[in-house]
C-alpha cells in the first residue's frame, strides 16, 4: 500500500479522500504530511531489512556458510522475518540455530519491527522521551509488550520440563522469548514444537489469533482491538442509550466502535 501510494504520487495521481484517510491512519499522519510520512515508513522498512540482512549475513558467514550462501540466506531470512512470512531456507526452520541466540534475536527483532508497523516503531523514541504520541500507536506498543511477556512467561512455565528441558537456564529464556515473538504470526520455530503440551498449544493459538499491530506485516485480529474491547466492556458505563468513560485516559468512543473493522 505504501509503495502504491508513493508510486501514484510520483506519477501525479491522487488518492481518493477515503484512501487518504486509510493511509493516514496507518501512517499516523494528517493530510498535509501523508506523503512525507509514507516516504519515512518506506525508508524505515528498507533500512530495517538492510541492517537485518547485514547482521544475519555476518552471523551465517561466521557459522560456516560460504560467502554466496551467507548473503542469500541473510537477505532471504531478513525479508521473511520483517514480513512475518516465516519462510526459511532450512527444512527445520531455525532449529539448526538453537544454540545461536544472536541469530534468534536478530530474526526476533525483525519480526517485532514488521509486526508493530514502521509508523509505530518510529514513535517509540518520542514515547520514551515523554512526548505525546497518537493513541493508536500507544495502544499498539502497550498491548504488544503485554502479549509478548505473557507468551514468554507462559512458554517458560508450560515447557520448562518439556521441549525446553534439554537447554540450560539462559537458553530456555532465549527460546521461550523467541517462540513468543514468532507467534505474532511469523511462523518460525527454534525448537521442535511437535511434542509441546496442550496448555502451550492453547496459548499459541490465542497469541496467533491476536497477531500483530494495525499497519504492520503480521496477521491476526490485532492487539489494540483487545485493549479497546476491554475499555468497551470494562471501563464504560451506560445509562439509557448514552455512553461515557468512567476513568480518564481512554480512547474516543468512535475509535472503540470502529476497532473491530
């Protein structure tokens, strides 16, 4: 969508008002700076995949791949991870790199960057610096962190003596975190998941159903939707046909009503 919009702009074509609203909501931008924001999103995507490709290239080269194989594997894995595609050039996904945490965390970083959406990632420095950011970006960051931690702890608890039993303490932390990250709908795996327990299966199904953030490359029903529904059912009081928020800091009513779409 970003590439199409930028191409239309370069060709002198204009978006419809509805298309501009959709793209503006994904890029957290207004009408006047939409093209600039989309160009920034494009540059972020390009740089993220280039940095990921370079990092993975050197790691694969260090692990014994030839120069062409390391380059091809690095570029392919970087793009696949950022796009949350989950395709790997190895038949066992990333199980062969089970004792290479740098590979796992580089892939995990790319999965999170793509799943969060470039526009949301670009808001992180502003948020850390205490500046106000759009509520959609704030919801995406908070709910994403919550689901990642939930998955990490859940996998550790359910699989400590299961599929993680052959690993040391630190490796267990690495693998549980990576499996939680990849459940954003990326589809990689660093351990054999065929013998996992039933509670882990249920947790994985829930996290895959939730998926990634709006505007990102991951699928699923999107974490901010669940946060909005929590506000809908837990923090909104009703008298007759009128709704109002009982506590501060909640998103606008129109944002909640539109969130399922």
